[in-house]
């Protein structure tokens, strides 16, 4: 019998909807705007019926990443997706298990494998999704290149055929009192059964780096051409003042 502590996912629809709405509200309060591109990939994969699971592989550079993910997954699209959460945090905030979170202790190889096997059992032969941060920890959004830990490769090996949907998130503070949130989904990667773990690691690392770099370029150039707005936040102080005086922006 395993002695490693573990908290399974116990998702409930009402909890997902409530917390999805809460995090959407929180984003509107704290961000001036949110821009998203490539969202059609997420929608298409979530509506699949071919029993091939999807791992949404996300960059992880901010506390806000989880809030954005839950807003998109449970409020904007109402997806059936799980997520991994560090055991100490999930034990402290147990309600997250009702959103589909299950625990992982990265520092303990046996516990980490238990979590990966659990993820595989929930994803196998289905069109369900798992939102995952393959870097394993928070890393600055402008690090030169993204390196994924072996866990995501091990999980794909367990699943056999699956898909990886890369997504990058970024936060910019430029022209507004509050920052803007930028999100970009890349082209899905088809992973065949038997693909070596290191090969999968390399594919995802490269794909996430490319998507992150594209997002960074768009954000720095304030290029909104291929983006939809998914957050409309509160106006900054000077814009509220201008509106009060009837000034045009």
C-alpha cells in the first residue's frame, strides 16, 4: 500500500461554474484587458469524439496563469478538464479538488509517478483534457528557452496516442494603470504511441518556446490583429477622469 499522500479529483459541475465565474470576475477587476489567439484549437479539441485525449501544455510564469486557465476552461467554454496541483496547496485549499484538481508531489518520484498514473487513468481512451504546466515550476516569462520536465513525456507514453495543445500566457504593464493579459494557443501536436519520452519533451519544449516568442512579439508591438478580447477590465484612473469631463479618448 502506498504511503504517499494523494488527493484525487472530485469534479462537480456547479463548483466549476461558480469558480469559473469567480475567476472571470477577478480577472476583470485586476486587468485592463485580455487578448487571446488560437482559441479555435481549444474549442475544436474539446468537441472531439475520437477518444484521443488532449494535454493542454501551458507556460507558467505567474500566479495568474491558473486563474486565466480556470476562467477559460470553466466559464468561457465549460470544459471537462482536470489539473495537477501541488499537494500542500491542494491540501490547504481542498475545494480545488471539486474543480478537477488532483495532487502531485514533484520532489517525490514515487508520488509523482502515482499522480501521472492517475492522470493516465482519467484521460485514457477519452476526449477529456488535462491542463498541465510541463516546466514544473514558476519560471520568468522571458527566459531564453522553455525546457519541459520528463513528466509530460512519461504521461504521453502511458496514454499512447494523444494530442498536446501548447498555450503561452503573458502579462504586460504599458499604457494602462492595470496590466493586460495575453494568451496564445499554438498548433496541436499529434503524439503517436511509442514516441520516446525525450522526443516528446523536445517537441513540447520547442513548440512552447515558439508560441511564447510569437506572443511576446505581438504583445511588445501591441499587435491585436489576430486576437479576440476575452477580458474587458475596469478603466484606468485617467480614462475615468476624461469620461467625467466628457473628453474623447
